[in-house]
C-alpha cells in the first residue's frame, strides 16, 4: 500500500494517471460493469438509477446520499441463489445491513451472516428467521452469545477455546444444545487474482490447521454434550476474482474434515468456504460471475472429498460485497474546484464534494480505487484528470484518486461514485462531527428512505454535556 501513517499528503501517490486508466472517448459515458443494472444517462446526460433521476433525488433528499438499487440487489442475490442451488448462501451483513436489506435477503431465499450483537438486533427487528442466521466474531461477549442462544440462531462460529467454554456454560444454563461451526485458519490468503499459501496464520481469526489447534478445537466441541458440531469454517480473503485460493483452502479443510471422521468417528455435515468474492470498482477489475464460481467451487469440493474418501458435506458461502457493492452509488454535490500546479508543468484538478472519508473511508484506509461520473448533465468539454476529495480536515480525505471528468466541472454539479454498497455506510463515521448520509432505495421511478440522514441533533443527543 502507498499510504503513509501521517496521511496521503506524505505518500508518493504520483500525479499521472495510473497505467490502467485511459482517457474516455466520451466523458459522459458510463462503464456498465461498474454500475447497478438500472443505471443509465438520460437525454440530458443526467444519471438515472432505478428510474429515478439523481438530480430529483438530491432535490428531495439532499446530498451526499447512498443510492440503493433494489432491483440490482435482488438480481444479484437471486443469481447467487440460482448458481449455488446445491449450497447455502449466507449474505455477509457486515458489508451493509439495515432492516430493509434483511427482509430482501430473507425474501430472496438467502441466509444471513452476522458478527455482532448490533447486527443480530437488526436481523431480529426485521423479523429474520433466527435459524437462518450464522453468528461470527472472534470476541463475542457472554451477552451476545446468550442472546444468540435465546433467539435460536442457526449456527455459531466459534473462534477460541475460551468461547467454546463460554458457550458450553451458557447452553447448559438454558438446557439447549448450541449448533457450532469451528473457524479454522487454512494458511491461505487470497486477494484479487493472487493467493499466498505460507505464513498467513499470524492473525486474530480462527484455529490453525498446521499447528493442530483446529483439530483440538473440533475435538473439544465434539466432546461437549451442550454443543452440536456442524463443521468447519474458513475465510481466505477479499476482492477475490477466481477460485485458485479456494482450491488450496478446500484441500486443507477437507483433509482436516477427513481426519475428524477417521480419528473421532464424526462425519461433520457442513463446510463453509467463506466469501470475499470481488466486484469491479474500476476498469482494471474483472470479477467472475456467480455461475462460474459455483461450478468451479463445486468441482473443487467434490474432487477433494473423492480424494480423501469422504462424503461431500453441505457447502455454504458468504457473499456480501458481491451482492450489495454494485447495487449502491454515492451521489455528492461539488462545492469547489481547484487547479493545483505540480512539477514539470503538470497540474491536477481537485474536485471537492460535500462528503468524503466519513462516508467512504476505504480510499484512505485501503488505498482503494474508485470511479465516478458527472451525474447532473452532459458536457462537451474535454476530459481532465481529476481527484475527487472530501470536506474533512485531513489530507488523506480522498474519495476518487484518479478519474477523468469534464474540464468544465463546476460548483453545484453532481458527481456519482459507483460500487459503494459494501463497507462504505457500514464503516461510516462522524469525523469532524459530520452527520452520516441517508440510504435511499430506488425502484420503478420511486425513492424510499431506508436509513435516514443523521442530523446535528442526533450527534448532540449523545453528548451528555450538552444542555
């Protein structure tokens, strides 16, 4: 990563376009792979999502705003459900969660992966079937575990020996048997097109297969009358575009699965390969579609089970970003435009918008790349290399590092950033005491507020010194 601990101002991020970014022939065009499936530019060049013009949406709801395309979300959920028809699909709620999304997930036949008491509260408030919930987390509190047991959560993924002990005691108090999966570390880390199979067990999640800790944990769960051993769980990374990493992880998981069967006499019924499936944030990204992923992952599991002579368990996966990521764009209003002279006669156009790192921390945190488009009109101006930045008191407050915008972009224009459904609202903050934007669902030409905009009054309600 090119980030610097003192901020992006101190990092070498260059002043030229990255090699993969090409000046467009028409700066008004959308790249379809980056946007939700209902996104289009109308005759005026204004961006429409779900039949709603973003000019009208901003006029009604203000900016910045997350714009959630309901049709796109449901279409992607259905695509995973159809492709993985012989497996269980858990939507990873950490990507983005609200009661409306929980209901969509349930209606589309998916299960739901949660990882905190707060996410559990949202799921239960939305009326989710608790048996279709999976509860993650490396440090679930006694209160969280107790609530999960009382609610009847379908599976609890344990992550430490201490947690196993806690769960045994809580289940015994309630006279119930807790359904448990054991999270293991397969020694594989996968991101984009690459995976690395060594020295990736130094992390907070899971029990190491290599050290024998995973087998010990499985044996401990199996011995507890208060626990029901469902199987093994693994997660190897994020923004993964192919199945290479899953192949090695599955080999190691199924080897452990076979060892448990041989030495403990237990045939675990389930196996979870996690999520991390990638999306296209820019033209450099080329993600696989669900059907391709399902076919390749199914073959991998069948091959490894055949090699070890075990029955194929019920496999599950956990897509989050791949469903909600492309279903959301963020629309901003331009406040100022500044041309900054650089060395060797170069310059950069800084386009400042009314949001920033408080609504999308990923650029500052992960050095993530995003695209954007002028959203309120068409332009005949030549493209110019621009950097879209936020309003926060931070040099690293960058939303889009490099993208071509019309050279006549001006205060009052709207700029929309695609692919912001995953982790942007989930990781949003009140940095500089800026209220968080709303989430506006769009469908069939109508808007619906599913998460309202925060206000300054909301911020002050938490300040116990305020009068």
